[in-house]
């Protein structure tokens, strides 16, 4: 609902600090013999990485089958037939695009008239490959696109964010769209975590590394400043200064015509932030709603999505509800709210998007989407379903231009149906949505079917999961099956089309399952909060229950069941490895957290303590150690075949987690392999070629282990 530029709670593990072994040598005595591997770019550590990479390449990447799969995946990722997603700025529709000819990508634009055509004509605004060549950058230091923030009303001046090698640390450079060049002497933010945000043509907010003491303990900006063009960066005016223990401080300007406002956001932890309205004299007034609520401001409306019950004005509102109030009236002291959404046992709010005259709600009901249009008139809100949409798959809705029209981008997809992009409208009586683009089928899905099932967890909780299987499946327990999960930070896993999974797994006859375990957001805040900190084990019990349900249905059996997860999902599969090894025949652990005793000392780890707890507090370490795979690992046990994948340039989750786990597993003679991409950031890859290679590695490994 909001146009504010800040760090949203749902930017899960999405920001980090610069490369290096953060706190890697802060202890006088080191009890962990593998801790030297935390030195990210230490030559000795990188030599070790290259040795492990070479072994994995020799095992998995030297076969004709691997090369064929890698080529097929790259063709999908580079395909010109993919849907080019666009966003509107002024009269232009912008897109960032990577393909075989443009591996680092093109920032380009077109008109809506052109975009409707099967082969639109695009105008290149910025060519990153040409920029990298012109600036003579080495392969692992080349620019990777991090986005652009352009200034209303003409959108010609933009703040372009670029990252070296895909790291979260980036630079901001002022760019002129009319000349298609960077502005000489323009705004420039050195490489760091943070950003710049426009106030007007000659003024920006800056939240970044200003030198010693300017970052939080998580490595994010602690100070926000107002910076005038032509003045020294270091002399910018301080707008807000947070505490070292805070997570992230930012500031933004809402440029909606007639509703121009400035805000400061103090993010203390995930789902714990304060929003301040900044007056013209620089004073700040807090928007007095619960810290745990997700806050948004658009035009006259204040939106409040509750994560905990809130008693105010003589009434208690349920967690998971969406409330709306007139912003100015609220700031003047009124506490009158309209309840726009209230959850049930099976529903949660997946999203809300304002158009010019309406608000579109996206609701999950047992992990299936329903869209509703709300309209305010005569002092109340009325509702109606958004008509003309297919009754299947995942549906998303986003305003095309919330200031100018009721137009909506509508995307429909599922595991077997290529994504379709439609242009619809929230206006009453509008024509049925117009199909603009349909992604081609990248694999043969005619033999498969999608189902939803429910497993019963250890404590009796009903846990949904999706199953993609051959229509003529033989229930003999011998089907190679890949189970995927995440289970954290209130992130929901909904059906989506993946050419890579389809070509590399389903088309070969594999079964694919996705578990909607606690810790995620499929049933709103309660589903997430059920697996926080000391209750983390419930997420793992849910995942094990789904695995056991697949086995009980004779879809598969332990020798044929593999699992995959990345980031927080890597912590999930790491725990499955050490706590439930008897259930699985192969384990894929990607960009993972694994050493939960030191996670808060490595890169951005301190920012996740609201999710996992603080291992430096003895009482909290007592429960954290029960889900720390690095400490639960028993060298005397036999674990299923495993592959660990990470990136040297990942500056969110430290690659030391995967390195140290690999070292420990190697030492005890486990069946394990390792691959670390030298660049790529938290996503693991910084271009399509790298993505195809890493995906081919884990898919080849799984098929090799499970299809026996």
C-alpha cells in the first residue's frame, strides 16, 4: 500500500554488509579449528574453495548429460520469449533484461503500444555490459544491476544502484535518461549498504556508511542525512541517528501530488520498526501504532497490517487484520479505523495495492489466491470480487500507476502453467483483463498434475503442501522426489512456473513437492510466530511430517527423496540433514546459515536475532543449539549424500557457514561435495550462465542420487 522508500520487514535476509570476515578474529582464543574459513577472501581459504570446487566439477560437471542440462537451462534463462516485466514511469514502460547477448543486462524502455506487440521495439537506456567494458572491470568485479529510482515528474534524473559482482553492497550514481549517461559531478554514494532517495532535483536523503560508528551492529545504516547538491557528502545534515543495536535507519520522500510528505523509518529488527513523519522544520512525529505492525501511507490513507492483537479506542483488533484510517486525522489524535481485512483460520492477507480509485486485496485461502476490490465512498468501504480471472494458480495484482488510473498488472501462474501477464482494471464494470504476454512452455507438462495435500505435524498441526507428479504415477515408493521448503520470516511459498525445475526435474519423470511449513506466512503472522526462537523446531517437525506423508502415500521412499533449501531454507535442510537423516536420500543446502552460535557475528546475522534468538545469551543459546546443524553434526553418524552451494560474494549469509560445515563433513568421511561461486551475491549467481551452471550442479546431483 505504501510508496515509502524504506527497509520493509519482508526484505528477508535482503541486505548485508561489505565483504570480509566480519568479527572473524575478534576472539583471543578460537576453539573452532575451521574458523579460519570465515576469512572470505583470504588466499588460503580461497585455495581451499577452489580445491573443493574442482572436485565437485570433476564429479558432476564432466559428463555429457550435465553439459546437455546446463545448455538447456541456459537456453531457458536466456530465452527472448520470457515475459519482460515492466514498470511505468511517466509515459514510458521500463524493463531490465538479461540474455545471451547481454549477460549483465540492459535497462531499457518502450511504450504501452509497443509492449502490446509480440516483439516490442525497445530503447536501450543503459547497457551494463558496455559499461563494464568501458570501465575496464575484471569479471568478478563487474557491475550488477540493483535498480533505479527516478525523480517525478519528468523521470529524467535517476539514482542508479550498481553492485560489484552481485554483492548487496552497492554504489549509487546519478544518471540522466535524456542523455543516457551518468551525470558528471552528480550525486554519488560510495560502495556500502544503504541508498539515496530523491527529495527534489537538488536534494536527496542518504543512509549509508558515513565512516566509523555510522553503521549498526548488523552492518546497515545507522544514520540518515539530507544532502544538498554541490555540498560535501560528509557535511550533509543529520536527519535521524539510530542506536548501534538497531537494524537499519532510512528516510524517504513521498512525492504523490497533493500528499507530499517525508518519513524516517527506524527498523529495530524484522517486524519491529518505528515510522516518523518529518516536518519542514526537521522535527519528527512518531506514527503511534504498534512497532510490530506493517505501516503504509498512501494519499490520505494510513494502512496498518497487524501482527499482534491491538486494543485501541475501546476495541481489540485481531492479529493479521488490515486497518485503514485517515492519516491526517490519525496524526491529530483520532483513533477511528475501518477493518479492511480480518483473517480466518484458513485465510491471510497476501498483499494490497491502491489504484487511483480503489484498493485491491489479495487474500490467501489455504494458500490459494482470491482478489477483492474495495472502494471508499459515502464514508464507508464496499467490496466486490475482481472478475475475469482464471480459477487456478497463483494470482498477483499490482497497480500500473496508482496516481493516474485504475489499471492493474495481473500475473497468473502455477507449477505447470507458464506465467501469463494481463492488463486489467479495478474499475467497476471494466472489461475482462487483456492478455498481454504469455510465457512459452519450457518443458513438457502434459504428463503431470498439480495437487494439494495436508500432512499432520508432531503436535497435530495441519500442514499444507503442493505436489506435482506424473498423472500415471506408480505408487511403489520408487519415484525420485524433490521436496522444497523455506519456513521463515513470514514468507509464503505459492505455486509458480519454473522452466529450470520443469526441464531439469519434472520432464525427466521426477516428482516435485513444496511444503508450506510454519515460520512462513501462508496463514499470516500466527503461522510465522508459531516457529520463532524456542519454537523453531516446529518448522522442522512440519517439514519432516510432509516428508513422512510423501513416504506414507508411497509417492517415494527415503532412498528416493531429496530436499533443497536456501538461506533460511538452507538452515532448514541443514537441520533435516542432522536431525532426520533417515528420511532422505540426498540433501541440497544453498547459501545457508549453519553455525548458529556465531551467526550473529557474521555479516548481517545480528539482524536476524528476532527470528532465531541471541546465542550470546546463555538461556537463548540453550534452545538455539537445538537447531544449529554445525553443532548437532555427529562425526560418528552416517549422513545422506549432500551438496553445499554458496557464493564468495554473498554478503548477507556468510559463506563461512557452508565452508565450515563442508570441512567438518569432509573430516568425518561423509558423502559430501561443495561448490562456491566466486561471485553472485546471496542469489548465488550474478548472470544467467552462472545460474544455469549452479542449477545444473544440484539437479544433476539429485538425479544421480535419487534415480537409482
